[in-house]
């Protein structure tokens, strides 16, 4: 990457920072969003308790809500004295290394209130007001020597009216659950994030950004109040911190419609700019892998008669990838240690530098380079993070030495074994571990697809080698889940919930719905739905999950998989309703082509495409849609493919060739969907 691009990429293209003294009346101050629609009111009560409330266009959204922390020794939610405050305005546009769009505007107003506690502790609260939401964090400046033992965070959000929330329970292993909607007064403890439907028709997304060296947050509920619960160490402590330090940002996106919610980039804006000087080796790509065969129980991870990652199979997959334009091949089960994975050698430990004897890594790496394909390494730790950390540097040197740039990591175990003992991966210990892995990988030019992660919080802005993560009930559940597989509705909920926290390795693209070894479980989708997912589920490392031989069964459908990109110039929600359906349009980052993907729940429906998002021009359009008699259960493969040509002038579409009528109405089957390529004519 040249220096010019680097500067644009990692720093602001325009920056306006004005520091202004506060006009506060005693212990109270207002701050508005740049467009003045959101107004935040901060007060310090008579007993020195910090509180904030929020209004949008004059309507109260949040009533006075408590702030602060409880440490081992001090209640930092009351007893403060107001020292000073500053306001600032900020407007910059920065370029993403990869993403759902190339340019992101970071436009907000800032308020910093400086407080002093009766115990002597200094605490600042920094607020940022965006047009589409607000954020705050607690800062403990550099003037206090002792380690602070954080027991609790006391941040709350008191809603003026009861919203409904989409959430998953906080104990959900690896965040792999079906999201459920209920009024918040009926919720128990949930993970962060949650997506809220407000009574006045607005939508909100509550989450945290820039989670560094601090536990992941969760929420618990009482009436219309949402409270914060930090994932503890095994001894009950939330965090050990030494000043200077700050909490992650707590943010609430608040928009009038789902389009606004999907377009909000508050979380990324709250993260630090890119810290990797040369990002040229970080390349978005589609990949295939020796993977689905294991989940279907046709192959094993460990060495044996059904071993998946053999030299021969890997060579065949590399050829298939090269022939069909995939950038990489994932090889799970390439390394020694899987005997402990309900295989024949429970005493084995994972080695991240020792291939199985039937996997010739030297030969395969050479062959992959010849064919222009990356081998994606796999580091399943089985939850033994201590064993992984002991090998970390060598393991990443090993990948680098083969000229490869990607790894999928995994932590399958409810509690993780760290040097500090068994802990939640979402505790401060786990957060530190993931950070260490990301930074080590970056030093060795390796990008990460992190499975069993902590919920993403936008760290990919700072470390764009953290390309994608799991933390989602992904496609694999449709291979082995005892409940028969995820209902069709699931993929119409995820884009508005989990996916707002960042890219997910959902692994779209099942082409063969038969599941001979576990016939009670299957994908609740049609072929057209599986195509639509490639656009709907954003991931810059996008895995087409099925076996190569299955892709060859439907070459016409497979054409879309080979053509669709995974790095975008811009993205738009065209239409959708949480839990019903979604239609996403995205423009390729490297051409003027657009790609549209849609997925549907169990209820067949007709939708209409509004083409006004397209710039004026003439486009060749191909539509892959459910045939009239398609439906996921009995007729999932029935697919119609239609070509036509459109001329767009000032947002109006005119048909110039083809056998369709405008406006274009598309039927989505039960569990169905569609995919469209829109290619501009020269
Ligand atoms: C769970 C991951 O989600 C899956 O993708 C992987 O194949 C297995 N663990 C083994 O690492």
C-alpha cells in the first residue's frame, strides 16, 4: 500500500475538532446531536450522582438514568463533585480497509464532564452525540496509582415507554442461539447487544464499542430499566484496572426506520483508527473448506479412515477453488491434537505446528501458491487458551513462513483454560487473550476468522486483520442440531441483531439439502435463499460451505456464488421486517456492479424491487428466484433464472430488454429468497 493510501486509510480525510467551554448551570448541561434531533441532558444530583436522559425531536426516550461503577472499596455512582466540562465537535470521513462501505463519516458532538469523588478518585464521563445515536464511557485519568478492582458497572437505561427487545440469554454458549423478542419487562439476563423496537415505531440497538481489557457487558432488566452486568472472573471480580484507563463505549443507536439502523456506523466510529501500517496483505475473499463434510459426519477431523484434511482431498479442493475464483481453502483437521476431540486419543494436545502425517503441508503450500490460492490454517484450541498462548508466536511464524495470511481460530469449551485458571471467554481474561491473538497475528501478517469469540465491538477498525467472527448460530447447526435445524425465520432476524455487531462467518451456500447420517436435521431453505445469503450476511471472509461435488450439481445457481463479491463500496437495506424478510443491495468495491440478496421466513410473500437506488445507466440484470412451486420442505431446488436489461434515468427504471414487467414483483417461497446481479453496460 502506498503512503498516500495509508494516510487516507488509517486517518481522517477531514477533521474538525473544536474545544469549547461549557455553558452549564450549576450541575447540569445539555448537548445535542449535530442535526439537533437528539438531546442529552447530564446532571449531577444533589448527592453527587451522575445521571443522563435522552430526548429525540422533543420526545423523551430515556428518563434520568444512573451511571457509574462499584469498586471493591468505593461506590462511584454517587458523591461526586463537578470540576469542569468541555465540548467539542468532530467531522471526519475515513476509508475502511474493507467493509460494507468504503467511506464512513464520523460526525458527532462531544461533551466531557470532569468529576471528583469524595474518596479523591477522579472520573470523567465522555459523551458523543451522533445524528443516529449516542455513546458514553467512563475515564479514569492518570493521577491515581492503586489498582482499581471493579465489582460492578452501574450504568442503566431507563426507557420512558416499554420497548420490545430481540435478544439471546446471557448464558448462551458462544452466542449461538435463536433470538427472541419480548417486552423488556419480561426479559431475564441477556447478552449484549440487543435490538429494540420502541413503541413510537423507532428502532434502537444497544451495545458496546472498543472492548479492550475489560469484561464484555450483559444486560438485566427490571420494569422499563435495562441494567449492566459485567462478565466476571471466576472469583467474581469484574475487572482489575490501573489508571489511566477507560471503559469501552456504551452506545445506543436510535433511528426512525430499519434502513437507518442498518446504515449506522456509530460502533466503528467509536473504535480507534487502524494501527496496522501496511494493510496490503489483508484481502477480503470467498473461500471453501474441508469442513462441511465433518459436520455432516462424513469425514473426521482426526487422522483415520475418514480423515478429511488429507493431501489428496486438499489438492482437489485447491483445484476447485482456483477453477472457480475462490481465494482460499480452509483445512480443518490438518494438525495433531484432534484425537482428543471425541477421537481415539483423549490425551492429545493441539499442536499448531505439527501436521498429520497424511497432510503434506510443504507440498500443499507450494501447490496452493502455484494455483493462486491461500490455505486458511485452522487453530482449534478446544478451549485450552493456555496451550495456545504457549505456542502463539511459533504458530503464527509457521503460517507466515508458508506465505499464508489467514487462520480460523476456535475455542469449543464452555469455560476456557487460561494461565489464570478456568474463566469465561467474555471475562477480562478472555478479552485480553483475544487481543493478544489479534496483535500476534497482525505482526505475522495473518488475518483472523475467530470462532467462539467474544461478541464483536468494532475492533476491526483498529485491527482490520480481525476480519470475521462466529458468535452466531450459523449454518453448521443445520447439519447436527437436535432441534432439526434453525427455522427459516432465523436468517431474517440475524441481520438486524447479531450482524449489527460486525461481520459473521455464517457460512452460506448449502446446495445439497440431504443429510443422510442425521436425516432429522436440515437446512430450512431453498436454493435461492442460500444464494441470497451471500449478500445478506456480510463477511469479508465469506465461506461457501458446501462440498465441491454439491456445487457441481447446480452449475447455473453456482454461477452466482462464483460472481458475488464480499467487499463493498456501499450497502443499502432495500426492504425488510425483523423476523419476516430482508432485501439487501450492495455495490461491489471494485466495479460499478450491484448485487441484491433476499431471504424470507416461513411465509411465502411477494415483494417489489424499487430500483431508484441505482445511478442512471443501462444495466444487465440476472435474477435467481424461487420457482412458482418452490418451498423449503418439499421442493427446495426449484429455481428460475431470468435475464433482462434496465435503463435507469433519474431514479426511474425502464425495461429495455427481457420478459418481465415493471415494477418487478418477486415471489419468495417459504424459506425462500432471491439473488440478483446488476451489471452496468460499458
Ligand atoms: C466449532 C466451529 O464453529 C466450527 O466451524 C468448527 O468446525 C468446529 N468448532 C471445530 O473447530
